[in-house]
C-alpha cells in the first residue's frame, strides 16, 4: 500500500513469489475504507494492513457496485477447464461468516480471456450509480447488458461524471482488465461526494 502523495510504502506483505492478482474494494463495513486481498498468504486485510481473515472471497477479479448497499460486490465467472470458457457471475462477500453467496449467474453468456474471466465491459452505463455488466452471448451473436434489480436508499450522480472513474472504464476494461475505481471514497461511512463539474458544449 503506497502513499499516493509521496510514493512511500505504507505497509506490505512480502510473499516471496509472483502474486498474480489483488483487489481493493469496501466489502466489510466493520472497518472504514476498502479491504484488500490477494493470494500467496496475503489474506484479506483492512486498508491499514490488519489481517481480517485468511479465508479469501470467492474471486480476485472485478469489484462491482450491484446491490443496494454501499459495499462493493464481486464480478467473476465460473470457469470450465474442459471447455476453456467461463460463465459470468456476481457474488457477495458475507463478512460475518467469511463466505461468498451468489447474486447473479449470467447463464448463456461467456466471459473473456479464458481463466482471467473478464466481462466485455463493466461500467455505470445507465446512470443509476450501480454498475452494469456486459457479457457476450455464448454463441457470440450479441452482447447482453445486465443491470441491477435491487432497490437502494442511496442516490449519487452517475459515476461516469467522475473523470477518474470514466477514464478507468476506458482503460481498465481493455488493458490489464481490472475494475474502474472512483476518485472519491464510495463505501460504507462515506461522505456526500462533491457535485460533478460537468457542462455540455
Ligand atoms: Ca471496509
Ligand atoms: Ca453493494
């Protein structure tokens, strides 16, 4: 974990090996801020590095704001090594039981990049601050857009009005394939975000 102002390392876990994946998302309201996790013995940790549990969430892939609460859910796929394909899914971390439950399985779709399991796109496309997931149909004849059907008590300007998030959608979905993040803290215990500075030329 780095201090973005200085580049100084705040804390870390030396795994001694290539740790291919990590993710940062607020999935546990018991500690303010995003949790971080990775394999190779890193475990699930608070933003200040305190170990929460060695039981990792079901995936270390994309985080997605999907249901009505301010915590982030987990976008991944169910991979079949026999066909080398995966079916898109969204799970939710249960922080009290250290287990993950399934909220959506996008039957009839396929993820991209074999084991990496990337969606075709993930972004707040329709304007509700929750994010849509786009997967290709398994016969490659169309794209499917999935949007939340959970009600929410929270209302925010569309995340696409946040330049950092918007840029993240442009590059995170096509480059090393990680989820976009907002420039402000969107999670449990957050303060009201500033009104976006937007105009139409
Ligand atoms: Ca948290
Ligand atoms: Ca949520």
